[in-house]
C-alpha cells in the first residue's frame, strides 16, 4: 500500500524540458543607485535613478493609488481626517499613524492602505454625484532633510491635485499631475525635491522584474498591512504582478509551474534568495518559475551571485521552458 501511494504522488508532478538558457549579469551601481527594469524576453528595458522621486501616481483611470519611495527613506504619516485642520497642523506628533506601501501588491500604496468604511478610498472620499475623489485627510511627509504637510485635494478625470507646504504654512504650492498621457505605464512619478514630473519606467507590458531597494515587512502579515513591526530596507526583486512560484528543491528539477504553489504577490522573489555572512552567497536549492505578462510562457530563474552595495552587481541564469499556459486556466 505504501508503494502505491508513493507512485501516485510522483505521477501527479509534471516535469518539463528546458528550451533555452541565458546567463544574465546586471548592475544596480554602487549603493544601488539605479533601478533595473527587466523583461523576460527583451532583457533590460530601463535603468532610471532610484532616488530621484518621492511620489508615484497610478495611471489606471479606475484607481486612486499613490505610492511613496520608501527605498529612499520617504515616510508618510496621517495626522488628521479633517482637512479643515490644515492651518492647525504644525508638528508631527507621536500619535501620527505611519503609512507604508504594500509589499504584496502595487495597487496598495501608502496613501490608500488606510481605507475606511463607505466611500472612503484612503486619502479621499468618492463623490457619487461628480465622480470625483475628494481629499479628506491631512498628511505629513518626510524626505531627505524636508518635512512637509500635504493634502491630496482631488482626482478628477486622471488628474491628481494636491497641496503641500512647510509645517508652518509657508512655501505653499498647489500641484497638478495629469496621468492620462502615461496610460501605457503603471505609474507616473513626481520629485518633491525638484518639482518635476518624471517619466521613468518602461511601458507596463515591457517589464517583468524590477531590481530595486524597498522597505519590506519581515513578518509579511497580509492581514495587518499597517503593522510593520519588523520593517527593514532590503535590496531585491519585485515583479510586475506576474504569475509565479518559488521552488525549494534541487535546481536540476524542472517542474510545471501549475504543479507548484503559484502567486501574484510582487515580492515572491523579494530579497531572501541571498544570505550574508561576511560575504553574500546564494540560498542553495532555490529557483523561481515566472510566467510572462500574457501568462503564456514560463521561465525559470536561478540566482548565481550578488555583490552588495559596493557595486550592486547581480547575476542569474534564466531558462526558457517548454511550458505553454492556457491563459484562461492559470488560476489568476
């Protein structure tokens, strides 16, 4: 009986063949100066400066998502849910609620993770008569040597309007970001340091992996997105929402991705494919399976080296498999 059970289990796993293999070496630069956007089919598609922005605005017309550059030590605090208190907000008090980006889904940036009941969408409330999201909360944002207060006033037909000033109310600015010219990208970026809109990422269909520095919740608690008890700055890989799976077993094994535990969490690769003990080494017997943007073809990734911040060099093998997924049945 035991033998029969073992045979049944083994037959449930589908092994696949490797079609092609490529060794890839890339560099984020010293101190991880650059983000690297990488396409499974086309290689590197963009290398923007990692620290040249503070805010990222979603270009999705059905979305009010705003993220912060947490990898550049940008911090966001909600200080009031009454915008009429604007003049009275002059300090960052200890009771302010710190908000962070989700590390699992691009759709939940720091400005929208703290939603409440009804028509509230984080930073604002939806007006069903005008179809405009109207600002309802006051924030304090810190970046570099700056501490500012701000309100996202509205999102109307793809245009974000916000007000920002020093805590004493001086140097007040009203800023508008029109996302509609950038609808082929996930986000359009803004630098508070230089007051510039930055078109810094490739088209959303032109990348699968992002090599970057970001803030990770080491507890990875999905149920408590605001409870970052072990927040830590890490360097690793985020995905573009691709279907993927982590496999802990011999790197010589080649499985069908649908026989593994698949997910679309953007930090599935993350940072923990490497270990540090004086120097960096790769976690043994670990590989990643990732589908392309159309969930048709599957690739296998095995990391080979990581130099750390001295040069930001990373290398990995990417193997094209013979898997062909049925898009309608990929469990997405």
